[in-house]
């Protein structure tokens, strides 16, 4: 857990350190580096393609993704499947449904689960981290005690493997798409909480905060009007990386049978689980959703890591 928390605390301290030492705009410099980073551009291209497909997929799908139009051409008991062909570019699944149509429509559900779970983790984590950071920096002894209680709870969550925690939550709540979003969102909470807390503590010692307090500005106004807005930068960077993790974990939960109970609705994790039984006879059924998950997560990860490197010169050296 120490490695994970060290990386989070390091990212939290970047903004304050860079603005203090350079006196310039951190985000202008970071954006300039991102524009010249091939890794960032590839990540943006993959993200943009995924979002476009998720938005317009149902309209460009060549066939109904739930209709078993070619059921009489697939014989699972004899190991006879239909691979890629002119009419079905990615072949047919075990029920005679068009794989390409299911991939295009399933991208929307994959994106929805990733975005909603990340937003959930962001909101709850920011609430806990914001309260903890403000309490420790400006709350005196009572604030220190509150910070200790909140951070010990966060450390307990960070100590558990994220996927194991998500599976445990999903197993308790039952099989549903909502369960997947809540489980993956809860896993993201401690990361956002600790990151925002560390960022607020770094900002609390900045010159503009000391000047505001010397002028008699109320602590609530200092926190809400100055410290919190200037502490959100690293959290936004982390949200990009969290999206990649959310997509992978959501697919894993669906693969384990904890996702959408309606197996007819296309979703990449469900498609991968359904294809496992027929991998020897029809590997293309598993390769398509697996590549979709891997490439999409790679795009978000490339952009997130590029943003982190743009903020931290030590990572670039």
C-alpha cells in the first residue's frame, strides 16, 4: 500500500511545488508538453474514437445486436461457427448474432459504466478528502482528530486489492448494472480522497493563502474560494487514469457474472464471458471484446500518464 499512497501523495504535491518554484502557469506549461507528446496524442485519438463509437454506435450498427438472424448457421454442439465474412465483418456469436453490431452498441454501455462509476468515486472521494484536508489544515486539534479518523478509514480501503473490494461489494449487493457502477465507484473513492487531501495540504502553505489569512479572511472562504479550486488539478489528472481502471474492473465484474442480468444486451465484459466456452472453436468471439477493452483502457492510460509526466519533470527525466 505504501507504493500506492506515495504515488498519490507525490501527484498531490506537484501543483503547489511547480507554481512556487517557477511562478508561471503550471497548466500552460503542461499543455504545451502534451501537444508535443506522441503518447498523449495517441491516447487522445483512442479516447475520441471510443467516445464517438459509443455515442453513434446504435445508429451505425449494420444489424440488430440482439436479433438472432443467423441462428440456423451456428451449431455450438458440433463446434461449427461463422467467422468474419462480407456480411458479418467480425463474424457471428454462439447465438447467430452479428459481432460487429454488438461491439458497436456495447461500447455505449461500457462508457456509461466507466463514466458514472468514476464520477461517483470522484464526488464521494472529493467530499471526504476535502473535509479531511480542510480539517487538518485549518481545524486545529479537533480537525486533526477528524482527519485521523477519516484517513484511517481511507487507508483501510487502500490496503485492500481494488478488484477484490469491487467483487465483494458486487457480490453483497447482487447482480445488476447499478451494482457494477457502485462497486467500481467505491473502489475509486480512497484514491480521490487521499489525492485531494494531499493537494489541499500543499496549497494550504502557499503564499496567497498566508496572505488571505493575514488579512483576516474567514477560513471557510479561504478553503472554498481559494484552496479547494486550486487543489483540483491533480484530481482531474487522476480521473483520466481512473476511467481506464473503471472500464477494466467493470468488464471483470461482468465477466464474473455480476453485471447486467440481461445477457442479451451487448456489453464487452459479458461478450467476453459468453465467448470463453467456445474459445477453442471460435477464438474471434473473445478476441474482439478483449481488444476493445484493452485498447480503450490503453488510450485513457496513455493520456493520464502523459498528463502526470507533464506535471512532474522528475518523471520525464
